[in-house]
C-alpha cells in the first residue's frame, strides 16, 4: 500500500505523463452546455471516459440523457459497448446522469499499465468527441 503522499505523487505523475504523451486540447468542459462535460478518470482498478450530465434541474438532466438514449445505437457503433445510468450517484452523494466506457485491469499506481490506460483514454475520448460534434446540434436542442 502507498502512503497518502506517495499515492498523490503517483496520481500527479500519471496525469502529467498522460498530458505529455498526448498533448492536445480535449473538449471536456468546453461543450457550451452548462453542467455537461466529458471526463477522464482512473483509480487502482479501472479507467473511465464519461459524459457527465450534472444539471440540478432534473427535467433538463433527463432531457439531455434522453437525447443520448435516442442515439444509443449510433453511439455504440462509434465507441463500442458502454454504460448509461440516468441516476448515477457520485461518491459525494450527488445524482447525475452518466454515459461511460471503462477498462478494467489497470491501475493508476502501476506504471506498467499506464500505456494501455493512455491508449484507452485517447481512443474512447476521441470517439466520444467525434460523436458529440456529429450530433451536437441535436444534443443541444433541448
């Protein structure tokens, strides 16, 4: 096990290495939709790339989520298998809607798995972004 300081250092090193290995500007929070963003995450068991719909107003959150549901088959063609949860609970208890892909068998604390994680991030985030750009007008028309 790692101390808190060692774990934090490795996390920082992981994200810095990813940024250096793939120095590009990702869409992430620049969707022009408030509380609608693309995210990377990784821990000691898996990596995820997600679309997080975090509006406090459940009607708006649901409307955006339903847009993705209506495009589900097209999204699957673009990114492969994925998960959707209209009422996803974050660790802090906040309810959001999330669409995501995950890769198991990696660890942010195991440098040998970093290249696989980075490739997964690039492949899946690029696919999510291309999908969003293709259907941006439809998704935004809530």
